[in-house]
C-alpha cells in the first residue's frame, strides 16, 4: 500500500525535466543556423573582397605627424567628428609641440584650447595624465603594446587599437567605433552590441592581416554609404549579400 504513492511522485517529477529539455533543443537550433549564415567563411570572404574593391586605400582620417599626435587626436575624437578634431589640432600641435608640453600644460588653458571637441574637462584630464605617464614612465615615447597603452589615462581598447594599427602597423585587435559597431551588425558579422564582444567576434572571422584595413574600410563605408539614418543601399556594392532589416532597397 505504501509503494503506490512513491511511484506516482517519481513520474510527476520526471515530466517537467523532459519538457524543459525539449524547450532548450527547440531554442538552440535557429540561433546556430543564423550564426553560421552571417559568418560563413565564403560570405565573409565576399564581404572583404567587396570592401577592397570599394575602399582599397582606406585609412585613418585624423591628421597627425607622429604616434603621440595620433594618440591625442584619438582621445579628442570621442563624441566628436574627425573634421572638428583636425580643425582643433591644426593649431593645438603648434602650441603644444611635444609630450612634455601637454604633460605640464595649464589645465584651464588646455580646456579652452580643446573646448570645441566637447567633453573638454575629461579630455584635458586624459591628455595631461597620458602625456605625464609617457614622459615619466615611457621615456617620452608612446608604448607599442596593448597592455602598456591601456595603463594610460583615457585610453581604452579602441584608442589603443587605433594607435597600434595606424601608427605602428601592429594588429592587436580590431578598432570598434560607432561605424564598425553599426555596419558589422547590419552585415550580420556579429550579434553583439557591446564593443568588446563585437571586437572578439570580428577577430575570430577576419584574418589577422586584414584587421587594420578592415576597420578603416568599415568606418569609411559607415560614413559614406551605410550611414546611421537611411543607409544608401542603392549605392552599396554589398547590397546583394546584405540582408539587414535596415536596408532601403
Ligand atoms: S546594403 Fe544597405 S544596410 Fe547593407 S551594408 Fe549596404 S548600405 Fe548598409
């Protein structure tokens, strides 16, 4: 008499487990298929070829004469257009011609000098902090490793990748700015929205020797054709292999 209730309680416990397993299997399938489609090696190669056709000489738009100036310009470019940064730095680098000049500048004066680029108080702190560290700990030279660059105030992976790639030709990662973020999503090269995760996704599917040029190409494409509002898909040579929901043709 006491065994009957035990059997029925086992049967009741096992049912939800089976139902849960089924749900997981059903959810997992479409995600795998979608990922394989977007980042299929043939498709990625086709995208790279099209970008090479359209932007064979894409490069950094920030005016600079040396790695230190590129670092400063990149810090200034946060939330600001490259055109505006170039207007400001045209006189800024004459007034502050060396890392020492920035390191020991008057914060109030530097704030006014870079004011048109926005966020000028934080940028002044970053520029003076980074310059001091470069002068006092790196003998006045911009370091050439990701780990060292990341110790500089105001420098995160995006800035470090710009400096390493453009100034030194070192591919330590992929620059992920707002354009790379948007265009790589529209091209279904990543499902992520966090820049750090996007960079990891792109590093896995783009050959390392293309990392530097690829980022410049996506930035150019994002500025010229695949713009944020109403992308100019009719002018886009990637249109046939793009299935973004934002497409305008
Ligand atoms: S087809 Fe349109 S959405 Fe797709 S990459 Fe080109 S411009 Fe961007």
